[in-house]
């Protein structure tokens, strides 16, 4: 009797507040999104958690969250073995690095101003104001004075 008073009459289903904003994605889009996240430096477990709704099949056996995450991590691990997927990750990583180039050069300039000779040298080489001794190399100069009149003594 007391137990029936403590329990509600019916169970209210918990709704996901983000459900109206979920966008269905095709399988190639999921792979590309995972590659983009890898390229940005996210770990496998972070990506699995973020893309769990897309990586885990909708008709999959009802499992715990941890089992679903394990399945998603396994799927990502299998993708990592694919050369095509790694090329896609590399492409996004290069784009991300390229976008960081101004910040890298600013940091290089700061180090050069602090007195780091190697940073100053690299900064001058990048701007074309200095060249390495190796790159210039020894130059042989031949002076030919065969048909030049000599000044009187």
C-alpha cells in the first residue's frame, strides 16, 4: 500500500532536448565528420561520444551507453586502418595547420624579439632577408683579363 503511494501513476518518458536539432547524415558525411574531428586533434573516445547517434545502428540491440560507446570506438578504430580515411584525416589536419600559420609566425617573431637566435634566423629566412650558408654555397668566380688594356706604369 505504501509502495503504491510512493510510485507515480505513470512513467513519463525522458525526451532528448536536442532531438529537434539533430540532422540526419549520410554514411559518407559521418566518415568525413569523423576525419575532420581527428584532423582537429580530438581523441577516438571524444569522437565516438560526439557521433554515437550516427555510428551506432538505429536498429541495434538495446545496450548500455558504455557498450554503445565501445561499439563506436571499434568502428572508428577500423576506419583508422583504411588508407583512404587516413588521407582524409591528413587533408583536414593540413588545412587546420595552414589556418594556424599566422599565429605560428607571430609566436616565431616573439621568440626572435626575445633574443632567440635560431628563431630570428628562421624568421629572416622565411621573409627572404637571410640565406643559409649551405644554400648559397661556394661560388667560383673567374676573372678574364685577356683583352683589357693595362694602365701605364
